[in-house]
């Protein structure tokens, strides 16, 4: 009996290893998926709900969500810097606590009383929650995984992250709202978040990489400052940040004008456009995992350059131009949306390269990476705002494709120092001793 149980454990371990999951962090990925499902539950209906329950107008609801987005960007940056000096474990715990406490006040006090100011404060500050938890875990993954399997580990991270927010989160909401209503669905999201946080923090409590990463003499303030200074002291890190901006800036830019193109100009309607968004997201989820595994074998730089940058330049052009020629053949639009979602996942190795380029400041490097991710949310729409009237939707799409090509050229400057190359060759985890 004990022999068969041991064999079963070995088999499970073998499967986990073969698919690129860092075995000590397995429950962290499971918990992250649950956490992000909970966080994504509200994504499809929070704005209209606020309009009807205290905000009053779409503009006032947009203010609440804008404050939340700004705090998410700040939290995404701070999560890396704080993980260096506090340790990823404490940052994740803080993120979980902030999300839980502020959500309870938001649901139990702000919404029932329709107190708009309290909505802005509680929902806005809750924006620190998921970046601290999720990106704190990303630093843990990068610090505690064998260097030669980092691509696979990061692929699994984004598989869990994007699988929950917004894909499965929205699916849970669509199933729960008819049964228990919108307000109770908010409480369901809280349960999922707390469950995911508990699974992660308990399941990986003994895993390597969860404690302080920076040397003892580095203070919290210095680490936060270093997370900005590193981009100036190391041009490679700055280039990596720019490449990360290019990764998703066109995606957010497309959201400004493609709804009109597909829903109105091509006649597919709002539901047709939303289905394309779902296809793009679903394709991206599984492609994140695929490119994470592939990059460990094909090479992180080559995967990023050819599948991510050049692939996205081609798929972006296809996403806009091919449906124009295909007319009412909706399947062409579906295929192009999936193609674009797949190539966006080719950027998965950028997280690996950023951490390897600064082995002594892993958290700070990830802070800069996350800053790039946040900047992409307004750089894309800004490009649309500046150029749409000048060159039209097709011209803006060509600009996006050109940015991807430039990013592909810039990959050559994302060189890894010898210390990290040795760690990769020796299959070590890049924690600070």
C-alpha cells in the first residue's frame, strides 16, 4: 500500500515536472487562479452597477474605475520593489488583506448607503490588492524556480493570471448572477479571493524564494528608489520596459476603435465583437503556457523576437485588414482574433529576461516591467487619440505593427549578464544568498 502511494506521488511529480510547473510552487499557481477568478468576477458589470447604486452617471462611475486603475498601476510597480525587501510572501499577504478588508467595507457600507466618496476610497485603494498578491507571487516564481525552466514557470503564471482575469471570472459571474443576483455575486468574488489566497500562502509556505531577496543593508525606501533608478542605471532594463509597453499597447488601442469597426462597419453587432474579445483572450491563455514551455527550448530571445514581436506585427495587420476584405465571413474575424491573441503570448519570455538581466535586483526589475504593463493601458489609447483622425483606423494599425517590428529589433539589446548565464547553465534558482 505504501509502495503504490509512493509510486503515485512520483508519477504526479513526474507529470508536474514534465509540464514545466515548479513542483514546490504548484499550490501557488492553483491559488492564483482562484484569486484571479474572484478578482475578475466583477469585470463585466461593475461600471453599470455603480451607475445604478450611487455613482448616478457613467462619468462618475468612470471616475471610480479610473482611480482603481491608477492604484493598480502603482501597486504593480511597488509590488516588485517591496518584494525585494519584505519578501514576496509578506507582499502577497498584504495584498490579500487589503483586497479582503476593503472589499468588505465597499460591499457592507459603501454600496448599501450609496456613499460615493466611500466608493471611490474603498474600491480605489482595493486596487493595491491583486497586484501585490499576483506580482508578489511572480517574483517568488522567478526567485524560486530553476533558471533553465523560468520560461515554463512564467508561462504557467500567466496561464493562471489571465485564465482568472477576466476569462473565468466573467464566466462565473454570468452563471451566478441569474441564480443569486449581482450584489451577492460580489460576495462570491470575495469568497473566491480569500480561498485562493489561503491555498497559495499555505500551500507554498515552505517553498524557496518567499523571503527577503535584497541584501540586509537595503531599506524599503532605497528599494523603491532603486526600482526607478535601475531603468536609468541599466539601459537594458529600460529597453525591456519599452518592449513590455509595446506588447499590449496596441491591444488597448484596438479596444478604442475596433468595436465600431466590427460591430457597426462590418455589421457583426455588439455580441459579435464581444465574442471576438473572448476568442482573443481564450487563445492568449493557452498560448501563454505554450510559449513559456517553448521558450525554454527554442530560446527566450528568439521566442520573444519572432513569435512575440514579428508575429504580433503580422497578426495586428491581419486583425484589422483581413476582415475588411472577407466581408460577412465571420470566421475570418474569429481566426484573426485568435491569431492576435496567440502572438501576444509570444512576449511571455520578457519577464524571464528582465529578471535575469538584474539578478541582484530581481524585484526592482519586475517593478519596472510592471510599470511598462501599466503604461501600456494608456499609451495605446493615446496613439489612437493622436493619429486616428490623421491616418484613419488602417493607418493606426500600421503604426502598431511598426512598433512591434521596432520592439523585435530592440530584443538584441536585452543581453543577460554572465552571472545569470552561469545560473542557467547550472540550473540554479536566482535567489540572493
